[in-house]
C-alpha cells in the first residue's frame, strides 16, 4: 500500500463528500471530482515524463490546485520536491539545481521565484497558458496513471531541512515513512469523516503531513483566500473547522485579536502546534483561551512530524508539563549517552529514533547520511529525557547547549523562565564566546506590543527563578526576532545580529 491509496480508498467510500472546501465554488472538490482530476493530471505527468521516481517541484501558495498537483505527483509514482513560495529565488534555485526536477508546477505566487529551463513548467492558476493544470486535466480526462512496481523504501518526497544550523540537506522520505505518519495522525487525533482541517500552515511544510490523514478518513480541508488570524478565526467560527496545525506565534496572534474568544471556535477538537517550542506558561494561556484542545508532536524532517504525540488529554495531567508526548506506533525512541549507550529513564542525553518513520538518507550526501543514521538509529542532535511513564521532555539541540564556567545551560530552560515575565512575548537564548566563562549566556527578547521593561529587570527575574548560572549575562531587547518564512525564530540569525550590535557598540 502506498500513501496515495489512502486517498483512493476514501474516494471510493465517500464520492459525494467534500474533500476540499474553498471560498470559491469552482475550487471546491468532492472526493469524486478530486479523484477524477488527480488521476487525469497524474496520467499527464507520466505522459510528460514516463520515468518513475523523477522529481517534480511545486512552488505555490495554499490552494486547491496545489493539493491537486501534490496528489497527482504521488499518484504518478514521482518524487515530490516542495518549494516554499515564501522563500527566495536563490534558495529555490539551489534546491532545483540539487534535485534536478523534470517538471515544476507554479502559480502566480511561486512562478517568479522559479527559473528551471530544463524542466517542463505547469501553471496551476492560469488556464490561458499552453501547459496549464486546466488543459492537462481536460486533455487527459478519464485516463488513469500507470502503477509502477516500487518498494516501501523508495522515495516519496525530498524535503529540505530549514538550514538554521548549516547548509540545508535534502531528506529522502520513503513511502513507509509517509504511511507511518498517516496511520499515527489518524490514531493520535482520532480523525473521522466529520473532521474539517483549517489550512493555516503552508502545504510545503507542516500541513503536508495532515493532507492524507484527513482525506483518508473522509474529512475535508478548509482553504482560505489568505492566511491571517482573522481568516483562520472566521473558518472556525462559520465553516466548521475542527482542527489545525500552526506555529505557536500564529496561535498567539489569534488570541490577541480584539473581541475574539474561545467561543469563536465552537467545533475545535485539536489545535496542534509545532515548528517551535511553546513555553509552559503559554501552554496554560492557550488552554485557558481555547479549552482542552491543545496538542503537539515531536519530529524532524528526517523522521517527519510525529515521533511522539502529546494529545489534549495528556495536557490534563500536571505531571506532563513540558513534555512532547509518548512515542507513536512503528517507531522506537531511546536516549543515548555520548558513546551511544542507551540511558535509563530520567537521564538526559541525545534523542535517537528507529523504525518505519525514518528517512533513507540525505539526497546525494552519503557521508552526511552515515553520520546521522547509525546502526539503524537516527541521531537527532536533540537533547532530551524520557521519564518512567514514557513521556519525552526536550531540552535543546546538542550544539545549542551553552557551556559556561563548566556548567551546561539549556537555552529552553532560560526561555521558559523569560516567558513567565508579563512583558515578554518571545525570547531566544544562545551562547557567545567569552574570555572568562568560555561561553556567556545571552538572550534576545521581543516584548509584547506596548509593554516596557529593562534588561536588568529581566535578568533579575531569571535569577530569582533559576539562579545565577543560568541568568543571561546580557539581554538584547529587539523589536522583532528574526524569523523564517513560516514564523520560526532563526537562532543563528538572532545570535549574529546580537554579535554585530555588540561589536558596533564597543
């Protein structure tokens, strides 16, 4: 069974149900219509390039056409290469040069960013061009794609890591990893045909891992004309949204809207956050606002999305504060010492993952693959601890641990303390070279709009909670922390900006 088969079976069971609910009637798809168009477009892709496992890049905003194109890539037996339409032309060019797609799909958002003269170019949102989604679907209507004899370890997608800690690498996600993710999303969140997923995060990123699980159960994806706190709220208020995945910053922005309350989300069952940690006091605030619906997962591009799951019911137990859940089906989790020895419950070490969720390696980087996949285990580079009940608690990236005066300081602990100050919106803690301490703990802090405090007051706040060793030696007050196109704080960029500012003022 392949990932696309989850959709095929749902379309057979629920032909008249809505699969894609768009604000525009022409972009709303029943399962029957979506199946017809997916198969037609997949047949067209095979006509353009009959070789299985060739790459197809898609650079587009969130839309029904984007989802249709992605499903067709899967149905054609090709490899999906997501190209973030919020990225830069140079970064997209690097990915295209690396993966050499034979076909690219673009819309008006992504088109200007993509220069791939060697690839056939399909335009998703302009029927007037010769090679458009509309003309290909019409020209191949009623036809079905050839089923290639592929294995569970063949590649379904090449997704690139974010690149915040080095040159991004192309992660080869196999069919088995996608199947594992689909099964665990359905099981973890109790997905049913009544679920309506509000598409807030980009399809190229977190939303992609929810597309097939929701469709497999006969649910619907609720698309927005534009993603904003107001449009997301409206989708939950009037269009029956039951779940969504989004970064913490977007959740905070939704809560900050004037006149909006938990009553505007009447059918919400699962509000899943990811892409960045959520401090414990923020967890309490979100649960107080929306009710007991908050969930999260832990994963990496190398083991996508759902190594562990923290369900809303798990947050009810105060003992679970700070946890990211327990390991999901078809995966194993271990905490390893520096020499690779498994550690007992309660001890801190490197998080390692094994099982069907793992990548097969990095695209054309065998040495990097061998460094990361060791004896069947993915060495994640994350520091964590598993308690006696099996709950995982993350500390930080191994390389992000600050060693100051011989003591290990985990930035997440300091960030959690800073978040408890009422003026702090978000913080980023890192180490900088220091002649006396080896490394000194520094923090960049973004305040709530209209809030005021001083670095000295924030340092005193942390000292009271954590003691002197973990108290930042310097706090940089920033108007806005540097973020990625999907809203994740870029620690390296924040650190570089702080170092530059220090150099300019000395």
